[in-house]
């Protein structure tokens, strides 16, 4: 109660007012009639009303009811004569806070009763307000709220929890346990959790629980459980809040399953890609043809190859096929893309190389037939793809070199020991389109002389399209300059140093695109003299 002096309205006979108006620690206003008292009550400036039943005109309970109804939020104390005690006691049941007998009543005892009454009334108001707030919460919160005793029996549940249990009134759950609503696994786990909380005094916060229902369905909740303590701090049960997370949990479970399946599928794809890589690497030449001139023990041609797929599989491929005792066909190709589709095309091209090379030794005719085969396949597949390629025939028996190009980077010839570098250039009217684009593409064959000590260099554009820090491209011209710079070194050292220079130029130890590099060292050529 407020420490300020309470303002009291005394509705009593003049004699009673005169006798009691000196009650200490109170500011008392006295009126001698019921009507005057009702008017004063309506001013709402008083904290308590003291009403003498003698002013009731023979209808004491009716008179009190008028005072009580008017007072509303104010407590009422009844004053009664000795012969009115029974009636005064009845007023307690209809709203009076207390009653006092006039016999022996003093201002001091009245003041003490007023103080106690106000304290009790304010406590009741606070309790009622707290109960109202609690009931409002329990009736409206969408989460399941519950209080349980030390044996895990429900003391109170929220309306949302009652609805979850198909109860029309939350009080129907009083005295019940989880075992009355759930299957044994969940009920037993909940009981074990609550016993642990009461034993240790430690709460369980934000735990996720699955709830198994009698119909076999499963729901999920996020639950916080706390120990319930009385005013002295002794644990007398538990209470908690559960929020339904079934939809979220089902989504999580579904996502986890999808993730598992996706991981399994990705693993399968990864395994298949690894196998595809192994197969693709197996298709590349590992043993090159041994070409020797009659009467010579030394090989006339020596081969060096470097293959760097940017992904698991590659769109680059090369092959070297023996055409005669003194001639080889050298093929290099770059299929659009560097994915599985490109790798499949390289496998098909490898088969075409083996097939077409036995039909013709003319490079132009070779590329023409390959173009027609690829065009037919791409058209039937309904896809737009292409491949650049170069095919060269070197015959150390005749000293002739013939080649044709399908939009592929031109090979280089490093003349040793002079160090001069030249491209195998084709006249503009002899250039052919990329393979697979046009049905009627034709490819012309160019001829040059094959010289001893030449180093022929074939490559795909991934090598010369590496980008430096300033955006500059490592061009075919720069490649030629680099090869010339290391002209005095062995072919293997020359190629390895050239690759190292390209990595230094790009600032990376990896190539951004598939790279294929093939070198052919001409050791001997039969003299025409």
C-alpha cells in the first residue's frame, strides 16, 4: 500500500462520526446518510469506505449492496452493533473486506483495521492482476505452456496445449501426465528429463523433441523446461514452453535427405568422371611410333608430349599414327568446351583418327572426311559443337611434310641450331573452318620440306591464351620467342622451361583452359642426293 495518508469515507450516524473521526494516520471524511455517502463515493477520491449498518433503514444487506456497487475498486468495512453481527458477517460473503463491532471500537483500533484492510486489499489486487495476466497468457499464447508437480502431473496448461490434446477445457488435463497423451517413448523421455531437472535444478533450454502420438504420427517441438520453485526456493515441480516446429523439422529432414541423395549422386558423378578421365588419358599415345631410316639404328623422329586438363576431363586430344615405315600422321584437336560432352567427342574423334588415317595420307582429305563424320553426328544429336584441328604427315624417307588446318592454332617449326622460328602458315584461300560446323567444308593440303634438326611444335589455344597480370595475352608470337630463347637446350628442357615461363607470366601454377603440347624432333631425313 502507498505510504501516503489514506483518505477514508465514513458513512455513519453523527454520534459514530464524532467518536471515530479522530482515527490516527487517516484523513477521514464523515457523512451521516446513505445518500450523502453514495454521492461522495462517486467522486472517486477515497481509498476505503467505512459503512455503518444503522443507516440502512431496516434493509442492511440492500444498503450494503448499494455501497459496494458504488465503491467498485474500493474496499468496504462494515460497522455493526452487537445485535447486527450476524448480518455484518453475511456482508463478507457479498463483498465486504471486514466488519467491526461498535462496542469497544476506538479510533486507534479503527485506524489499525483500516491499515490492515488496505494492505490486504492491495495484495489481493496485485494477486488478481497477476492471475489475470497469467490467464491472459495461457489463453492466448500459441505455444504449449504447462506447469507440473513433482510427479510430473499437470497443474495447469495453456489453451493451445489443451487444443493440441483435443481438450475442450485446459482444466481437463489437471492431474494427467504425458503418458495419458503420448506413446511410451516420448512420455518416458519427457519424464526422465523432468526428473533430472528436479534432481539437479538445471533447466533444459531450446531442446528439440519428437512427439509420438497414439495414431502413429510424429510431431516436433522446441522445448525449454525449468524447475518450478515455491516461495522458499524449494523445487516443487517443473514448467515449460514448447513451440511446434514440425513443419520446419520436416523441411530439415527432407533437405537432409535431399542433401544425402545429392551427395550420393555427386559422388557417383565424381567417380564416373574419374573413370572418364582415366579412360581419356588411356586413349592418349603412351608409346610413339619408332621411325627409322633403312640401315640406321637411331630413331628418325622423337616425340615429346604434355597434357594438362583444366578439369577432370578435357576437350583436347592428340594422336600419332604410323602410316608407313618412314611416315607418321600427327593429329592435334581442341573440342569446344572442356566438360563430359567434349570428352565424349574426343573419344569419337580418336576412333575417327584411327579409321581415316588408314584410308588416306592426304591431310586435307583426312580433315574433310572427319568434318563430314562430325557434322553428321552433331546434326543427329541436335547440338551445336565444333572442334579445331591440325593434321600433319611427316615422311623422313622422302623429306616431305604435308599438312592441313581446321581453324586450329598453326604449329611452329624451330630451326636448329640457328634458332629461327616459323609458323606453318596457310594462305587465306586455303584456310578451313572448324570441324563439324558446315557439311561441305573442304581443307587444302600444304607442302613443305622436312629438314633434319627441325623441332615441330603443336599446341592447343589454352597455352597461348593465358592472361598476365596486366591483361596481356601469352600469344603464339610470344610462344615462338620463348622457344627460340631456349633453342640450345634439349627438347625436354626447352618445353619444361617454356611451360615454367608461361606459369610465371600468368602468376598461376595451373592453366585456366585445357592445354596440349606436342613436340616432334626430326633427327634424320633421307637425303635426296
